[in-house]
């Protein structure tokens, strides 16, 4: 089968289009004929060897897929051959077929096209589980979102509003901030022109944000420590800035705050059923018209390297999707 192959650590330019063995399902596994695959920031760091997951060469990146069930392993009765599904493999989605644990595979409605489905799972499930399951966001609280126009950030804006929060979106350009406002942000901050702490304090009457959603790290995390409310929660999603931080424990203690991590990919290993449950809830929200995935670019599979380069250069908003076949 055709697949995008990573044969050495490096940037997107190192990826090649090649042939890989077709997968066979083991017990509790499903093989999916790929129709579309979502592009995620995690893919850019996996190929550079700086992600938590370090596969053996050669490997195929891609952790989000939509397609049709082709084969079932022993014991799988949650889906059937021919079902239209979305699935979360740890790796391997940038190919014509991919192997996925059945617990992380969910049927999609006939009305949901494959491109939408492939843009859906990782970004929405990350925000859904991080805000609800980890941070315990409550209606009426103030949610501060960094990288708010990006793949996960924009879903946090949408879901934050659905959960009843007062949403503050941070981004680097007016175009991105306008997109956040269109998706429901109550307030926006251009962090290249405004002081985040001062603006958050102004918006909240001096209290600060109750929950901070941080997929950026670096200066954004430092700003979060200064802009957090008493008993606030900072949920660390990633490090798009490339910088890691040390939390100042005196602030943690004095403000009674919690700094928590959320590594979505670990759930596909340790608790795939949690992802399946999250996706089922999110698909129901989509069916009810509450969610509207924003896809800024769609490209064929053989342009995967170009798509990843665009993501690294922050030249996309929302999600990018690779399509396979017709």
C-alpha cells in the first residue's frame, strides 16, 4: 500500500512517499481503509524524534483517521466491515490502510463526510477531555485559551462556550482573533500588542482566569501563572513554542492553583475507551449542530510533507486534512 514514510529524524522535507506492508488485525483491532487523515502538531514532533512516542524506522506518521472498516480482529463486535468510522491509531494514518484498536473506533453519521470526520477527533476530543475530564470547567467560569486559532485552540473556544464559560482567546493576528470571535470567544487578546495579564485582569475585574488552556508553553505559560485566579487550574496541552517551563511553586501555593498535564495520546494506550466515549459525545454534538469544524486546507496524501511544513510555520488555522483516493 502507499504510505508516507519517515526513515530518519528530521523535518517534513525528509518524508518520502513509498510502499509499506498492508496491516493485519490482531485481537481487538480493526483495519481501516483510509479516506482522510487529520494533520496534527504532534505529527511534526514525532518525525523529529522529540515526541513522547519514538517509533522504529521506517514508520508512517498520522494519528487521526476517517474511513471504512476493511477487516476485523478476533473479538471485535462494536463495528462491522463496511462501516464508516473515525479512529485514533497511535501512528500510521498517513497511508492507504491503518491498524486501530477497536475501542478507539467510532461510527460516524452518513451525513458526516470523511474530511470533516478526520478533522474532528483529536482536536475536539483533546479539548473536550482536557476542559471537562481534567480541568473540571464549570458554567460561569472564565476560560483563557492560548493558541486559540490553532487546531486544538479553536475547538476549545467552541467547547468552552458550550460548557457555559466566559471565553478569552489569545492569538497573534487580527485575522486569527476574528476567527475566534466568529466561533464564540467573548473577548480576544492580541498577545503581540497587549499584555496578557493586564488584559485578563481588566476583563475579569481583577480576579484572573479560572481555567487556562495552554498548548503553547514558553512565555504563554509564564503569563498564565500571572493571570490565574485563586483556585484556578492550568491545563498543559503541549509546547508549540518549543519551550518548556518550571512552575513557580510559591504561586501554586499562595493562589491554591493546580497545574495539570493532559497528554491525549496516552489515553489511546492506557484508556482507549475514554477516547471512544468522548468521540461519541462529540459526534452527537455535531449532529445537533453545536460544533462546526474549521478546515483551512485539504491536500492529497502525497503532499503530507507540505502540510506539516505549513503547520510548523503557523500558516494554517483550525485543521488541515489529507485525502486518500478519490
